[in-house]
């Protein structure tokens, strides 16, 4: 329901963007800009789960950088074949996620604080592991993955992102795990008293987030072809913005992967439209900030309208309910 | 209810703000300059020079820059400019590696790519031409001549450098030593020591003070690094030796202004970022208008800078460094 607002904003942004510049409305260009944001989008998809489960993972971007650094060193110094590097990246990501999970589940540190700590820790470890160096020289076939296009138009990274989003959406809606996540996010004590496996599920949430770091790291390496410790500055904030802009409640319990993906498109469209008019990056921030606040403020609008309509009808039918009394649906 | 409708209206109008004027094709070639990051004062005079040159050539100019100087921050900006169909993209690249593909794509579409200040080292084929500051030969020779003119071409002097493995400084110092040996004009000048301050203000100051103590008859210190030259000036000022020890080197006017004004330092040098931007603007405009092809040895008419030649690896050098003195320092703010 909530992604209706995101869809409307996306349509408005596309319409306005095409008015702002004759060069804007070009599917090839917008898809290419989207493919640049795929690492962040992958983090955002995993974060949707974490946030619906009532937690947060602030370490997604720096974790991705740490995985990239470890993957790059295992390629550069251990001379592992790239296929093995992929395995290393995914397992490393899972380990980093499990570490976050242990802090939250075992040590009972609130995830906001735990991952605020690992946000700094992962960046710091990256710096220690690679120092001021830049590692490059990845094989051409791997770098080619970023530029590969399906059906001649859709970049492979975008396909991967959509594929992961579809799997994630199915897991969230139709599996026991997905429903447990929603239950924990709605009320953790209630979920616990209902004998749901809260600890295991929470742990799994952070491991998923960690595996996403691994995938994002690989996508990032394929995109830019080099690794240093300074990558993806502030990436976690863009990912969280996408999740919330997509209608997922920051308090947990409800949200959707579809909304997150739509919000990622919305961010790409807004930034591209502003970029077409050469608006400086800092000057784009107030617009994106306002967009976020407004989207959240009106997120409940369709539900409220519906509730009000029902209430009015009931009132007319003479059930005695005052208009507006049942607004909180 | 009303409140929420109002919010929707506000969003719509907020997004619509951007569509004030729709971009019109004026027929003029469009140029863009992409700096390393915003809020970096080094690029202000460079951008001004770029704009002035483009205006002289009748081109439209846009300057954009990412918020941070990390490897990929310029990528979306370049992509946006390609999409707008600019004639030339000039940029000071943040990475020698990460931008290649998008720049290759620009060049494949007939857009000229000019690197300014920093080059795509080892990836030179991903740009049309590089505009660089000054060549090492003129920096090295210029430093010796500047020092010689201050100490009357005779006497002991020391070099205060950055780190022992700083590539730029080592190249310049090598040329300085060679110039001393080969040019008879400098036969009475004696280099007594090369000290290294690691480009740290405190270490540089300590090294400079040590030089003053070790060589009581020292006539000059030349520091081909902005941190070193300021530290050497500080040491000489504190020791009240400005009348006997002459400090010079490579520094920025803002850093050195105080020492020039109080007489501690008579002259120092640095290339002019304005000239560099101006030259890049001239080259970008002429490439966008297709009135220039880059080949080794091509002569370029660069407006008020005069003629410049394209060197090996398609590099164009801005020119010898500018010398800053009490007379001209107030014209420079970087």
C-alpha cells in the first residue's frame, strides 16, 4: 500500500525531469545511472529485511569496503583465481554479518549502537589492511560483467539487482522466515512469547546483510576496477534513505522490497534530473532530504483516506461512530 | 487531510522549481570542467582561468564537482555530461583507474577529454590530452636561478625537502644538482646538505632550525615543497636571521603572504593555477570546435599565454612557475 506514494513521486520526478532537460528521458542513460547504484541497491534490499525486523545495520557500506579490500588482497597477493575470490567475498561478508549478529543477539547491544561501532571498525580495518594503496588489475572477464547488457539494453548489474529483489520479496512474503521477521519487527516480546525463533532469525538477518555486503563488494569491484579503503562514503545513509523512502517503517513490522527498489529508482531519477541541470551534489541534498520527509509524512495518506471514507459511510449508516474516530487503521 | 494534500502540493512545486528555464541549444559549443571536489581553494583560480578562456573562445561553460574526492565520485557527473552532449570534458581526475571506461565512452562519442593538473598515469589513452602545471626541468632550474639571484650567485645553501622518496621533489632536486654542476653561472654556489621535513610542519621546522645551527655561514635555504618553505621562513624569522639567510622555494601565496610582507622572504615561486585553467579552457574550446587535433609537436595558440607545444604522450605544459614578491603577491589568493 505504502509504495503507492513512491510510485506517484517516481512518476512526478520522471515528468519533471523530462521537462528539465531534453536529454533526460533516455532509457539507456537512466539504466546506466541505475547500474552505478547497484552496490547501494543491494545493500538497501538486505537492509529492508533488517529494518522490517526492527533493527538497523549502519555498517553495510564500510563492511562492503572491508570485503572489497580482503577480496582484492586475496586476488593480488594470494593469486587466487577470480572465481575463488567471489567465494572469499561472499563468505567474508557472511562472517562480518555474523559478527554484527553476535553483538546484537549474544551481547544484547542495540543494533544501532553495535553497527555504529562496526561502521567505524570496518573502515578502520580496511585502512590497516590496504593502507594508502590502490589494488587493480582484475581480470577482464570480471570487469566486463558490469558492462554486459541483456537484450542489448538492460545492464547485467540491474538484472542481478532485480533478481535479488524478486527473491527477497518472495522470501519476505511467503516463507516462515519472512513472516517471523515481520512478527519480530512488530513486537519482539510478543514474537518471543509465541515461541518464534527470535534469536536465530535476528542472527540470520545480519548474516543476510553481510552476504549482501559480499555481493555489493563484487559489484563495486566490477564497476570501478580498483579497490582502496575510501570507497562508498556515506553509502549506508543512501541505502537507509531508499528503504524508508520505499515505505518501510523505521520502527519495523512493515515494509516491502518492491518499495525499496522503486525508491532506488526514484533517487536515481531525481539525481539524474538535477545532474542534467548541473546542480552541484551538495545542492541536491536539500531536495533529496525534503523528498524523504515528505514521502514519510504522506506515506499513510492512502490508508487514512480509506479509513476516513469507511468511517463516514458507517456514520451515514448510523452506527454512531464519529467521523475520524477510527482513522488509525 | 488538508495538511496532507498541502504536503503533496509542496512536493510537486518543490520538484518543479528546477524547471524554471528549460535548457536551450544556443548553438555554442559546451564545455565542462570537473574539479576533484568542492570547497578546495586550489581550484578557484583554475576554474576562473578556464571560464575566461572559454568566454574568449565563445563557448558555454559549466563547472561541477563532487562533494568528496574519492575514486568514483566523478563518475555520475561525467555520465551526466556525456548525456548532455558537451563538446569537451575537462577534469582533474580523482583516480587514474576508475574513470577510464566512462572516459573511453565519452571519447567514442567524439567528446574531447582533457585532464587538468593530475593525469591518468599509465592510462593516457583514456584522454585526448593532458594539461599539466610546469615541467620538472623549468622547476629545478627556476629554483636555482631564484636562489642565486637572492644570494648573489655565491655562498653555501641547503635544501629542505619533503620525504626522502617524494617523487616530484626528488626529480626537481636532481635537476637542481645537475644545473649547479653544468652551468658555470652557479659555480660559486655550494649545496651543503639536503634535509627532509617529511612535509610535516613541526619536523620541517626542526630540520630548518638544525640547518641554521649547523652552518652559521649559511646564505640560503631552498624548499621545493609548500610545507617546507613556510617552515624554513618560520625558522629564519624566529632566529632573526632574515638579513643573512635567504629562504625561497615553492609555496602558496596565502601561506607565504605574512613572510613576504614582513620581509623574511623576498621571493618564492609556484605555478599559476589560473594560467593552468586558462590553458585547459583554450585547449578544450578549440577541441570542442574541432579546430585542433592533438599530435606530438602540434602548436597551440593559447590566447594571452601565447603559443604552447604538444609534447610526448599528448602533454601540454602550462609554463615556468610564477615568482611571487612583495610587488605582486596581493594579486594572488590561493
